C-alpha cells in the first residue's frame, strides 16, 4: 500500500497528527477503507481530538486576514502595527467524526457487529455525546431495526431535549409504525 502525501508528512513529523487525520480523510474519500480504518484507529488510540484555535489578524498593507501559529506571534504582529483586527476561530473536536468514520467503514464492509462494538466503546468514553448516539441510531435505521432506532432517538432527547430534528425523526418513525 502506497502512502499518501499526508501520511508521508506525518511520518516525518509524528507529533503533527493533523496530517494523520487528513490522510485518513483522503483514504475514506478515495474509498480505500482498509487504509482509512487503520489510520482512524491510530487516531483514536492516540486520543487525537483535533480541536484547535486559529489566531487571525488583518494585514494593514494588503487588507487580508492572515493566520498565525500561535497567539504570541499574532500579538507581536499587532504590537508592531503590521496587523489589526485580531480574532480567534475555534475548530471543534473531531473525536466523534473519527468514531463515526470507523463505524461508517465497518458498515460499508458489512461488519455490523464491529460497528456496534465501536459505538459501545465510544459511549463509554463520551456518555453525554448525543451525536454518537444519533449515529448509532442511524446504523439501526439502515438495518431496518426501527424499534432500536426509536429507542436510541428517545435516549438522545434526554441529552438534547430542544433538538427539533430528533423529535421530528421520532414522529416519522411512529407514523410509519402506525402509532399516530
């Protein structure tokens, strides 16, 4: 198996796990599921989170926003007068995306038991993460197990009672089952 460019860069700088994440994403998009699964598992084992803060300021000379490696560098550019309008942009955690992609690959490969086992592991790690329970519910919907889907959706409403999409999906399933 040939390494992707992201994997090669990751091999050169193993502490920069964003390249490993990008390699996993590219492998998934190119339907190289065995490689993607290996990379996502490695990310999960490393505890990769992927949340980050981007430090941004506008360059006074060209009027365009530029990003900085860290807050200290950005603040130095502000202090020198070369930049203005500082701001920060937060990228959320990718941990649930990693788990969902592992499950997606297992489902694509017809390994439903492994997919459900991955969800159980994820639920132990992140018991209050509604997106994990929603993804698991969707696997049961794909398996045409509407009762389990509905049960998991109702569990999710306990975590996100104001999420109208969840309520809507429960209503649709109840209607399909003749419960309305």
